[in-house]
C-alpha cells in the first residue's frame, strides 16, 4: 500500500513542477508581449550582424 501513495505523490509533484514550469514560461511571455519593440528590434539587428560577419 506504500507504492500506490508514493505513485500518487510523484504524480502530484510532477504536476506541480509542470504547472510551475508552464507558469514561468507564461510569465516571461507576458512581459515580452508588453515590450515587443525592444525584443523584436534587438532580434533583427543581431541576426543581421551575424550574417554580415559570416559574409
């Protein structure tokens, strides 16, 4: 009877970790949406500079 409870506990902990991980991923997405010009503006120049260096 100790194995079933342990399995349930592992499932609950895994769900907690998955929920926390999803929440953490969702949290950064909200701030990114709030400032898309900053992240989007820095993304294109970075790729362009890399391409120029490769050329």
